């Protein structure tokens, strides 16, 4: 029941962030899902020792949108992304759900049922990932050019070598790196440049979905802003959709259209970025938003969230956030609250007994 | 503001030698990394001083120099007014460590995984001669709000959460009953929801124990929240300093500007469209061969000839007491009477009104103002006291 509610909530929601400039295509593309995650559950390990890292998660990424996925370490945000793209190394096991990809033409396909061959062709050409710590995911003994052309050669074997090289140069230009860096090895580039090479590589085949797992965490704020600006511009130019995973909620509020907040393997709140910032419904989102000291405005006394994140091996009964929640009351100890559209604002969804469904 | 100075650094300099290999070994002169150059700061009792900068700006090196973990290349470190230089880990170092303690960034790495909390704390207490039995452990854990102590004493680091681990390492630092605490990014490895808990604890300790705290961070918003005074470092040199509120709200140095405007700020979503200008803000320079003059000049939108030639001195800005900046824009000698300050004052006003990124229009406004000021320069000169 909750799944139906959530799906329609997402479709009727207007994920448009009024504050950020949007191209006409992306506006008309709103509400058309590109990637739909339905009831995904991921375990680490099997049998009685198994730990459920992602629990029955529903998430829809619409065309041309930046969907922010926020949460603390251990909340399952990276596991969700890797589980959905079948990149999860053992002992991670996807135990249920489906991940539907909607191509421009044709019927939706389930990623979790693709054959290895299909998956290989699908990855990178339709969906690419910029990994966590991308700065270290380049091959140290190959030049940037070799790594960029490899991607193209693998997926489009018929292209001529010179064309691939030209495309590699074009990609570097796209992310603001000079052409003469093509022959550099990763260690000759700064952290920010390596990160941009990774982004260029992710865009090499013009995928429709890009998943970014903490792409700027290792960088300084100045470089972070530069890269985020560039991403926003590239997204306008090329029109892909982004799932942006980070623990930095203040960054997400500024750069994403819609934000989903995870806690203890479940999504606890989902709302357009500005609405979430202005009026968060779940006490956890509220706590998270009040964990960042503000750079402007009055200096407030901040408290953070008492306690520590839950241990997935020993989850509290009922709502996972209940032991740390300042507003916990009787029903919270019962069963985990379902993600529903709250009566007060049907344009978003929240999993909290304080906000029952309409 | 006028409380007693505990720890003081003057013209602190640290150069790390670079090992030359192959052909480079034959070239003239040994190369060095200019990690810290001419840094002066003082830590006062009961106050938090934040040191803000990008990675590689030398802020952690400053902390390690102050903790005497590295010998310094030049300058002086004074504790309680007495110049000290400690070498090695002997008696002198122990005496120094009793007064100055350090907290490291990574609580996962700074605690020994094969020892219990009890061992860590007992050892620290015994080394500093303050072990008086079980109750001293209880008291120490009580100070960092890990109560009841019996719940934590027998635990190994892996059994604790990140926040608890960092509290244990704070307790270990407090075991020496120090006068100064050097905290090197104490919360950047912790989960966002528990960072503030640790920062608030540090502030509480500072007040109760009258500690002088150096808080090193790359997050200028947390410096504003936690520190009384903020110093900004760029490429091994200090560029600006003053009261935290003044430095973050009315930054004077172009680099501090860049830093403040780059920090994520959710309030921007309310301030109209976010500015996605193409401006390439560049990258920090190599410290083996740092830029001549002001080290920020290759990235600075307001760079002048003098910036390339000479290193700017500290100049008081004058909008708040003790707000200083090392920038030629503010130097009378560098730009003529009052002119630089005028242009900058106009710039600061613009930024105050618009909270969004306005780097480009900023510069233009400053230029216009500067030109206007130039025209009036003789009058200004006459009017200046």
C-alpha cells in the first residue's frame, strides 16, 4: 500500500527547484521517470547473520532532475546505489525489489534481470557512476587519453582511433581541462583535475543517468563549488539526470531539485529541496539541517543530534530513529512507520507517526 | 580579549627538504617545500582560535610545530612568555607536552586498537604523574560526558562509535591537564549529526578549564560557530585574521572572500538564481616554488603589479579592532592614501547586501570606486588625519 502512495506522490510532486535555472527540455521532462527503484532490499551476508543495509526502498529519478540522497555513514545510501546498479561486491546481496530503467523509446527494462551481456552494454552507455574517492579510481599507469579512449573503444568498437582521440579531447574541454593534459598520468594532475577527468569519463557515452557517490568530499570548498557549477552547466547542456549521494545536506539544498533522506537503511523523508530546507517534517531531517553551523544570519546555538547512528546488526524496534528522537511517542516503538504522503502536504513523503497519511 | 597569552608563535617557518633524484640532484641548491612561512599567532586562555585554510595550506604543520612534533626552521615559539625549542622525546618534551596537548583528526587511527580505554587513559595519567587511582579515570571520562565510566573503561576502540572515540582521545589529552589544546580537524571525520556534540563539548571544556584552544578546520562556517578569533591561511602564509564574526561576515582579503563564497550555503536558494558563472578560480600553487610576492596573486581577481613583486605586510583594516589583513589593497604605501581601503570598503558593502556570489560585479564595482577615489586622492590626503 505504501508503495502505491509513494509512487503517485513522486509523480504528482513538482520537483522543480524554483531557484535554480532550468532549460525548457528539463521542465517538460519532469514527471517522466528514467529510473525507478521499487522495493529494493539489500543484505550483507546470508542466513541468520545477515544485516539488512537497505530495506524496501522506493525511489524514482525523473528526467533532467538532480535527486539528492543524503544520510550519515552507514545509512545505506551508497549500498542503495550499488545494489540498484548491480555493482555490489559480496557479501552484499540484493534480496528483493526491481530497478526499472525507462529508455527513450521502448519498454522499461529491469536492471536486476539483465543478462551479463546486456548489463555490460547497458552500463556506462545508459548509466554511469562517479565513484566515491574518484580521485583514486583512475589507473595510475595509464594516461588520461588511454583511459578515456578505452571507454569509447569498448562500447563503440567501430569508431576510428583518431575519432576516439578527438572525442577524448572534447570531453576534457567539456570539464575545463586543457587538451595538452591528454598525455598526463593521473599523478601529474591535481585532485580537482582527477575528479573532473572522472566526470568526463562518466559522460563519455552521453548516458542518461549519472550516479555520483560523494564526488566532492575529498576536495576543498573552492574546488567543490567549481565542480558543482560545472556539473550544473553540463547537465543543462547534455540533459542527463543525476543521483547525487552525499552526507553534506547544505550542499544538496543548493544544488539538487529533490532530496531523499536515508536513515538506518530506509528513506525517511522525500521532498523538493527548498521545501525540505524550509520545513522538514521528519525529526531526523530537522536534526540534520540543524547540524550545520550557518555562515550567515544570526549565530544560533546548535545541538546536533544526541546519540549515535544505529547499529545495523541491532536495529531498534519500530522507528530506527526513535532512540535519538526528541519527539518520540508511543507508536514509535511499535512497527517502523511507512513512507506516506502526509496530510499536511501531499506533494512530499515522510515516514513518521507524527505525520500520518491523508 | 586581553586574557593571558598561553602559547605564542612568532614568524614561525617550516621548510621540508625535497629529496632530489636523478637529474634534479645535479641542479643547483636543495629544494624545499615552503610549508609554513612567517606565521605569527597567539593562543589566549579561555579562547578558541580557528585556523582556516584549504588542504595543503600548512595549517596542520602549524599545529605540529606548536606541539613541537617537528623542529622548526625559523621563528620562535613561546609558552608563557618563555621561548622553547624541544628536540626528541625526552624530559623536556614531556614537560612541554604537559602544558600543550594535541587532538588528531582521525580517532580511528589515533587510538591503539589492541588496548582498552582504561589503558589509554591510565597511561596518559601515569606519564604525566596525575594517576590517583580509579576515581581519576572516572573524572576524566565524566569531563567528556562518557558516563557512567564503567560502561566505557573496558571497551576497545572498535567497540566505540566515532564520536565516542574522539571523546576518548579528548579525555586522553585532558589527562595532562594542559593549558593549551591543539585540535587538528577534530570533527571532520565524524558523522555530521554528532559533530556539533563534540564541538560543544570542546567549548564547554574550554570554559570550565580555561583552556586556550587552537581549532584547525577547512570549514569556515564551523569556525564562525565555534571560535572567538579566526585566522585564514593560504599556501603557508597567514592572509587575514580577526574576530570570527568580522572575518566571516566582512572578509577583507580576496582569498577569504573566495573561501566564504565557496562554502555551501543553503540560504542561497532563497537569494534568487544561484550564480553559475564560468569563472575558473584556479588551484593552490606548488609550495616548492611558491609565487613571488603575495602567494595568492595568480588567482586573485584584483592582483596589481606590487602583488607580484613584494610580500604584503599585516595591515589593520579598521572596521573592527584587531581585524588585520595581509593584502596590498589595504596598504597605504602600496596604493596611495586611503584609496585601497575605500575601494575595499565599497566592495564589502556590496557583499553585505547581496549574499550571492558576485565576484565579477564586485571587481568592477571596486574598480569604479578605485577610479573615483583616485580622482579625489589629493583631497583625501588632505582630509586624512
